C-alpha cells in the first residue's frame, strides 16, 4: 500500500542520515546547516552559531590591511557598497584606491563546520563567491573568548582569498553581547561623503571639496585615454550632472570620436567616496567611485593632493567595465579655499544653437549675423581630404536640401543629384571652447550629430578680422567631418555687422524661380515655356541609353504613364515611362560660381515614390537656350544642364529668343498653334469609318493592312473603338495600334523648308504598341502613306494634306485617289449580286429538302428562268421592230 511504501522510504532516508552523521563523527567533521547568510545550526544539536551581533557598520570590517598592501572589507550578514564593489560580502581595494574587486556576494555563501578531535575546538567556515564566479573567499571562524579579532590574509592561491575571525560570536548559542571589544587591525582613515564631490576625513583633519574646479558643463571634456588608449573621448563633471549626446544627467561620459555613440559611465547620485594614505609617499588619496544607471559600468576618479595646476588623466578601461581617472589638484587637498582651482581658462557656455556666453563674464559669441541664405554656406568642396562631394552648413537654423531634411550640415554628391547625407542636425549641437596652446587665442567648436547617430561634424571657429572664411577639410576620420570658420562673428561681443559681405544665395520664390540674396534680382525660367513639356524627347549625351527625356521648367505635364510630372523618361519605343521628378518637390538654390563668377541655379526634383531624383543645373549665359541631358549619372539619379539668358537675374521676358511654335491640343485631331497662325483640324478628312482603310506598308513591308480614323474611334474585327488598327492580309488577326483618348499632339517646323508638321501619337489599350502620324501641311490631294513598323512595336504613318495647314477651312479635303475604299456604285453592285446569289442558294435548298424536287426542278421558279431568254429576245425585237418597219399583216 501507499502507507507501507512511505514508511519504507522514511526508514531508508533515516538510515542514510545516520550513516552520514556517523561518517562525519569518524572523520571529525561537524555539520552546520546554513539558516541565514551569517548563521547556521550545528548538526550535533549543540546550538546555533550567529555572527549578526558583529554587525556594526556597512561594512562592519572595513579597510583591513593585507600582506599584499591591499585593503580588505567584509560584512557578515548584509551586502554593502564600497567604491565600485556593489552588493558584496567581501571587497578588495588597492592601496591607492585605484581598483576595487568583488570577492564574494552574500547570496553565494555556504557554511562548513569542523571540530578538532584532539582539542575539541570548533571552526565554522563561510565560503563566498564573486558574482562572476571568478574569485572565492573563505572566512574561517574560531570560537574563542575575549575580544573579536578579524584578519585579512590576502590571496593565498590565485583568485582565492582567506579571512579569519576569532570571536565569542563564533560559538554555539552565543548571546547578543558576544561582539565584545573593538575590532583590531582596521585602517581607521576614511573620508565620509558629505556631497557629490566632497567628504570629511574620519581623523578630523578637515574637508576635501572639488567644487571650486567647476568651470564648464562638463568641467573636463573630451579627454583621450593614455594608459589604455582607445577610440573614445571621456568627459567628467565633479559635482553636478551634465548631458552630452545620449549621456543624460551623468557624472562621467564616454563617446566615440565621431559622436556616433555615447555611453553613461556613472551617475552623480551613485558616487561613493573613500580615502587612504599612500604607503610609499604618505600622501592622502581620495576616491570618487561612480556607477552607470544600468549598473553595468563604473568609473573611479582618484583625487591626489598636489600643488600647481590641476591635471586630469584618463587611464582608460583598466579593469573589465571599470574606467580609471587620475585627478591631481590643490583642490584634492584638505581644507583648501575656493582659490585652489587657480586661474582657469574661461569657457563659453552654450546659450543657443549658434551662441555661447563666456564663463568669466567677458561677453557673448553669436553667429546669427552670418545668416545670409538657407543654407548660409552652400556647396563647398573639401580641401584637405578631397572627395566627390559638396558640403553645406547653416550655423543657426535648420535647412532642407534634396534628401537632407531639417539639418545643420548636408553632404551631397556633386555628380549624383539623389545622394544626399545628413551630417548633423541643429538640435544636437554642442558648443564648447578651448585655448589655442600656441597662440592663447580662444577657439570655439560646434559639434553636430546626424539624426541616425552614424555621422558627426565639428566646426572649429576662430575669431579673426577681415572677411568671413569657411573651409571644408573633409572626412578626417571615418564618418567624422571637420570644418573651419574664421570670422569676426566668432569674436566676443561682435556686432550685427560682423559678417561683412555675406555669401550670395538664391532663395526659392516659385517652382522655377528664385531671388538673389544680394538684391541683383530674380531668376525666372517662366519665359522658356513654349510647350507641354518645353523640352521634349531629348537623348542623353554624357551617359547614352535607349530613352528620351523631357522637362517642363514651371508647370506639370503628362506623357504616357508620367502623370503631372516635371521630368519624364520614356523608352524610345514608347513601351515604358518613368517619373523623374514632380514640380511640388522642387528645391531651388544657387549663387555665383566661386571660380567663374557665373550665376548658377540648381533645380532638384524627386519622383512621387522617392525612388528617382533629378537635378537641372541652370547657368546664366548669352545667346540661344541650350538644354542638355547628361543622363543617369548614378543609380536612379539624373543630371541635366540648361544654358540660357533666362537663367540670369532680371532677364528680359524675351530671353528665350525665337522659339519653334507649338500646337496646343484642342481635340482628338486638332490643335491651336502657339504663334497665332491658327488651328490645325483634321476633321474635314473624315469620309468613312475608318477614313483610311486597309493600306499596306510601303517602307517596312509586311503581311498586314493598316487603317486609321483621324478624329473618331472605329471598330474592325477585334479592334474595338480604336484610332489605328493593324490586320493580317487574310483577316485572321487584328491588333490595336492606338486609342483616341491616348492621343498626344505636337508641332514642329522643318528647319530647312520651314513647313509646319504636326505629330499625333497614339498608344494601344494595353500600352504595348504605339503609332505616330506625321501630318505635313501641303497643297493638292490628301495623301496617306503607311511606312510600317520602323521600331519594334512602334508604327509610323505619313499624312500630306491641306488639312494639316493652320487655318485650313472645311473644304481642305478633296477626294483622294490613294485614299482607298469603294464608290457607291460598286457597293450597290456588290449588294445586288450578294442578294441574287442568296436567292438561288436558299431557293434550291428549300425545293430539294422541303418540296422533294430533283434535278433542274430544285432551281426556284425554274420555268421562269427557262423562259427568260425567250422573254429577253421578244423584248429586244419589240424595242427594235419600229426601226425595221415590217408588218405582220397579209394584203387583201
């Protein structure tokens, strides 16, 4: 049964315990079962050993000198903090306070007991392990009478430490009075924290206070590590928290040199103070230990009392996740006055995104007067580290350029209008000051970080006389960019006129216009407009391809699947169209070319899906307007050049010169000439459905026939409601070559003959095929010619007609001998013959299968048809008989 099984198991367990107790008795080892971190119950029933009465501080046994010169601390029952030792039971501290080491935690404690079988002395050992299980400490307790004695024996084996405790409290059932007298061998000198950067010496000698060192936020900024060099910069503020990048309200901060990463190395409210006497020099050494908010990192500042100037040294990452700093200063001495910091270089405390105020009250620096454009400094090349980019900076306010949105600094590829990179946003700016070690002049720095934290920029600003000079040194370190500014505006208390002659820029006033900042006037491309688009179907010249490019400077246009765009790329065969930029995305900027002095204005566009970008660089020139397509300079980025008098400030409205007239579409087969010469209308050509039917190709011959109706849709076979249709000669297949509602009408003038020509472009319903009819103004009969498939899936037709002339009347279309189609007489004959054949066929079928007739009797009305020749003969004789004057009567 279950009860029998339980009893049997209980008996087995009891036997096992008795065997274990017997084995311990034989070996002389006692059992002390741990009940709390500092107490255990003796297995022989002699009572409980509890060290709690020894607890008298945190820690109770602090800074005991070991044989290796280190200081050791231990707390029997509760965890304690000391320097960088957090929540520990035992801690090791270097004699100069430069290092703290966790020797074991309270929650790892185990208890062992041992009784000498000769003397009967009882020893209980408490074993602790560090949090990372790399170090172990044994505390051997001995039951004695008299005073409690604690001794640190140090590192007896690698990573193994030994403490001994002799105390009445180590005896079973000792009372709360067991702690007795004073603990021996303790280092009494401590510095008890009184504030985040001050402490009082435990020997009553006075106070150490670092507050007089405060001179910036932080006081010690961007120091390099020297003992353990790395790629970081370190900052420390002794008394008050500061913020830098992602370091918020910290005492110590670590950042990468390019500002891409910031790391909290300690908070002010976590500071722990300590003090000791250097065993070699006898100097007082005070430590300030900080912990990061997440407890993962710590910093230790060793403050050493010295004479002379204050010096901070960053030793670096001396222990895993622990950073060491050395401060040598008169302010680290006891009871020094506020003058301990000596004469310090004044700092410039940031008061705005481009301003700061001197800490000594000598004045302010403000770069606001430099603002002269958006951005102020635009498209500067790098000089020290040259590259393929141009750089722009606005000192005080964010600006937008291409894909750089609301930035302080922007980098763009000089040959790729789509490649823009944010090098820093205004709200990340950190303003700081320093003294030039050679000249003693004040230097200001404006440090920016990109919105994604990946890149950083530093503007080194210097107070000078004369004109403002901005220099781009370039990418001096990976993802870190350096710039220099020399200007009177960097000088203290400079007036609003410090900028002198500001750089000239062109501020956008419309989709194709901008106003020069120097007051020289407005650049406006509106006079260029002469079609929709103005510049249509230009091939790429620098990077040739199989596409044609169109641009309209001011208004949106549509072409194929490019809807309401500023720029469009179309496949040469019309099979594909790509939006290269919309009018409402245009960014206009410009100014004088620094080398030639010519006015250059750029118009940057982005496609609706942001996948493609275009830039049109417009240069002020004399002579005719020239538009050049450079092509796809980099992936999905396109460049165009415009040279025109219209790109000059305050250009005359006639700046575009004599332009070829355009024809604005007014209907599916009509348009109005822009030069006022009249309307071209092909509607008078309509004479059938379609007007031009089943015409073969003559230039590129094939097995097809082609039909076109100029103004109205028609249907033929499977071509339904089309403008142009292609069919096989045998009528076995029909193909839609264009719909009326897709028609695009344009006009041009032959440069040699001066004749006006209008082109009507159609696209099939599926967008796979296209047709173009070139209509030329001529006199004489209308002539329609099919040239054929001149490009794959693209068909060309020629129309010569008086109806293609501007202002032609409704009588412009006389009958055309080549127009194809049948006359009315032919149509009547065909219909009569068809009815006659149907009569015979249907009548024969009816007679044979319904009436059952055979042979010639199946012919309908067979007797009539047999007599028909006789009827015809008699009819003829009757008609001609009066002419023969014969008589059918006999004489009487």
